[in-house]
């Protein structure tokens, strides 16, 4: 029994020694690097990082980079970001770049941007070095944005918009497509406000001033620094084309109305011809009744007299008989 107790004690005493040797064998180079750079990361912390399923090498490199850059970020924050599925290296690089540029962005802000699916490197880079957006984009297949002035001339405009990232609105803010759509809408509106196309050709900055005054970057993750009109081209005369189209339409309407009147006149002519035929038929019918009327008159001996001839003849014979008698 005593021997078992001594054996148990010996094993219990040997376990820490074995664990220490294992940690020393596995993390000794990392421990030397941590000591050389004055990073507070010991064997026990490295072992716990390994047990959490993380790579101590990445944590150490991030802590060394942040320590040398003067950024105060705890090991727990780094581990939390990695356990949340974030990308550690871009966040660390972005934090160092933002600190050197004096942007005033903290680790938690960049971590939130990274977890939201944004590219931290490009966001910091576009904040430090503004990006130029071409409107319309080349991938859209359009070469220019066209608008019609009040005099009917259609102009084509190509603009370059200089923007920089607004880190405070990077999460939930609209992107480049919204900026491009708003700029295109503003260009069309600015051209439409011009009385003559000559005003735009003489002063293209009218479009830029109108766009900047509208605040097109509201609700987006960008800040518009400037809008430059790269090209203005006269495309065609829409007003004249519309007038010609209207004249052609009026011509067709007039032709249709004239055709309707001609058809009505032709129908009326046919009706008059039918009336003439009917009248002639009535005349013929009347003429055909005249011989019958004459025959009836002769038969009745009543041709234009109020008293019938037969009655007059009978009275005369009666008078002649009386005279002879």
C-alpha cells in the first residue's frame, strides 16, 4: 500500500515536469521571440492558446507587430477576433496603418468592419489614398451619360468622382454602385436645368457644382471630395427630332382625316346616285300610269268635264225626240 502511494506521488510529481518539458520543447522558439520583443506571452498562455484551437505563432506575431507600432491591444481581443472567424492579419495591418496616418480608428472598429465582410486593407488604403470612380463605369458598357438641355440638344458627359472611405459608415453604408447611380442622376438633372447647351459647353463646372451641392454621399460609405467633368460631347438634336416626329404624326393624322372625308364624300355620292335612280323609277312609274288614266277617261267619257258626256248625249236625244214629236 505504501508503495502504491509513493508511486502515485511520483507520477503526480512527474506530470508537471513532463508538461513543462513538452511546453518547453514545443514553444521554446516562440518564448525566446516573445522575450526578445518584450511581449508578455509565456509557456502557459501559449499552451492555452493551443488548447483553444488557435495558432500561437499568429497571436505572437500580431502582438509583436502591435507592440512595436505602439498600439495597445490585449491578447484576449486578438483571440476573440480569431475565434469569431475574423481575419487577424488584415485587421492588425489596418490598425497599424490607421495609427500611422492618424485616422483615430481602434481595433474594435476594424474588427467589426472585418467581421461585416469588408476588406480592411482596401478600406484603409482608400481612406489614406482617395479613389477615383469613373462615371459611367467601364464595365457597364456605356461610354457617356446623356442628358437633354432645354433647347433640345442632347449632351454626353463623362465624369470622374474622387472619393475616400468613410470608416464610420463603412458598416451598413452604400457602395460604389450607389455613388455611380447618384452621380449619373445628378448629371442628367444638371444638363436638364441648362437653358442652352452652350452654357454647359462654356462652363462644365456647373455640373460639378450642382453635384457637390446635392450631397450625393449621404448614406454611403464614401466621402465625395471632388467631381471632375472629363468630357462633354454634343450627341444630337433631340428637339428637332421630336418636332420632325410630331410633324410626321400630324401628317399621318391629316392624311387619315382626309381619307375619312373622301370616303364620306364617295359614300354620299353613291347615295345621291341611288336617290337619282329612285326618282327616275318614280317618274317612269308615273309615266306608265298616264295611258291607263287616259283609257279610263275615254271609257267613262269624262275628259276634262264636270258632267259626263254620256249624260249630255242622253239629254240631247230626249230633246230631239220631243221636237220631232
